[in-house]
C-alpha cells in the first residue's frame, strides 16, 4: 500500500510552495508533467520509515522554468533560504524604522512649528537620512546577487540618484541646509518608504495585506514625479552656489583657463535625472501591471 505524506500548500502571486513532511528523505523523485506533479521518496513520515508518494493536479500547466526551480529547492537550500529571509527581514525592518522616524518627526514638527519647520529639516533629520540612504546601497547588492527578484539598473538609478542629492547637493553645501526644498525631498522619499519596506517585510513571510500592496504599487504615481521635481529644484538652487564657491571645480592649466565649474556636471545630471525618472517610472508601471494582472487572473 502506498503511503501519502503530509503536504503543506502555500501560494503567492505566481508561485506555489509545497512542503513535504518527511525527515531524512532519500531517493527523492519529483516530476511535473503538464499540470500534474508527482512526488516519491523514502523517509520518515507520519507512518515511520517508509516509501511515500503523492500526485497533485494543478489548475493550469506549470511553466518549464518553474519546474527547474522546483527541482532545485531541496534540503540543503532550506538553511540558506531561511538565512536570506532573516537577513532581508532585518534589513527591511531597520529601513522601515528609520524612515518612519523621519516621516513622523517631520509631520509632528510641521504641526507644532508650522512653516518654520521647513527651514531646519536638514539639521534635525539629516543624520538618520544619511544612515538610511547609505544602507540603501545594500539594495543594489541584493539585486546583483539575486537575493531579490528585481533589476539591478532601476535600483542603481534609485540609490545613486538619491545619494547624489543628499551627499553632494545637500551635504557639501551649507547654504542648502536651510532651504525648504530639503523638507519636500525628505518628506516625499520617506512617504513611499514607510509603505515599501513593510510590504517587503510581509513578503519575506509570503504574506500580503491587500491595502499595503495597493499603496506600494500606486503611491509612486504621484510621488515619483514630485520627488524628482523637488530634487531638480534642489539641483537648480545649488548651481549658483557651486559657481560662486568653486567647490568641486576641476582646475585647468593656466594657458587654457581657470577651472571647469561643477555646475556643468549638475546640468548633465539634470538631464540624467529625467532619463532616470523615465526608466524607473516604466519599471514601476511594469511591476504594477504584473502584480495586478496576476491578481485579476486569480480572481476570475
Ligand atoms: C548608472 C547610474 C546613473 C545615475 C543616474 C542618476 C539619475 C537619477 C534619477 C532618478 C532619481 C530618483 C530619485 C528618487 C526619488 C524618489 O524616490 S521620489 C519618492 C517616490 N519614490 C518611489 O516611489 C520609488 C521607491 N523605490 C522603489 O520602488 C525601488 O527602489 C525601485 C528599484 C524603483 C523598484 O523596486 P523593485 O524592487 O524593482 O520592485 P518591487 O516590485 O518592489 O520588487 C520586486 C520583487 O523583489 C522583492 N523585493 C525587492 N526588494 C526587497 C527587499 N528589500 N526585501 C524583500 N523582498 C524584496 C519584492 O517583494 C518583489 O517580489 P514579489 O513580491 O515576489 O514580486
């Protein structure tokens, strides 16, 4: 008589996770033909040491590339997966706490001090923002090493774009510290992150909260163009300061001229910014379509 092991089923977006309750499993045979998955192995299950098998019929055929992933997800990888999940969860939690502190602090200060709070955002918030944005560089590595299913380039654009603004435009010019534009840039950045990171945290446990998913894939529509616009204002405001202070200017040999102002780089950066905006808006639009298309299909 064939014995059937306990099989746990979990499902998210376009993936199905099956956990077969067998310890010391050996001679594992898993195959997927069209929409049927067959499993057989020897191991210790509910009826002791035995041979166990089961087959499952899916609603639709399994994509060939998904079958490969299925074969690869064996015992040895489980430890790595839980380590990766733990690492991602802690990373997302730290970022969530950092950006929540920024957002709440700025909101409370706005209510208490009104317009005056716009002028000292840099002094009250910049340390935590420096920390969170430096840490965000990890996201490029996460994408590059395949820890998360996302493109390296959009992440690189996002992280380097923000870090250029915070470290070069704001950080190096004291004259920029008291500009209200700092408030708008920091507020727009943190508004999206207090939604994005909890969304990822839930994702680490294959869980989702529909309202949060909707917010994650919708809020960028007004926030991203506004954020880039605020950053462009900051860059434009800094141009004459770089010209006057000659900070970061490139000295030239005497017979050619004095120096090349850093403001030339800023003009090029302004163009890159709108190119970056276009690339990332297109990326986020695709992610949104993918997410909501999957959902609609499931609902039908
Ligand atoms: C070569 C350098 C050139 C430099 C040029 C510079 C030009 C600069 C121009 C641009 C300047 C931008 C400045 C920024 C402004 C602002 O931020 S304004 C405020 C509004 N901003 C936003 O809305 C953008 C927020 N940021 C993002 O959304 C991301 O950073 C992103 C890279 C743009 C898109 O994220 P992405 O990861 O690709 O998409 P998701 O759908 O969220 O994720 C895909 C899947 O990956 C999983 N995942 C991702 N990260 C994590 C994680 N940390 N932990 C766990 N899981 C993660 C995620 O769950 C998804 O998986 P599934 O759910 O299974 O699909």
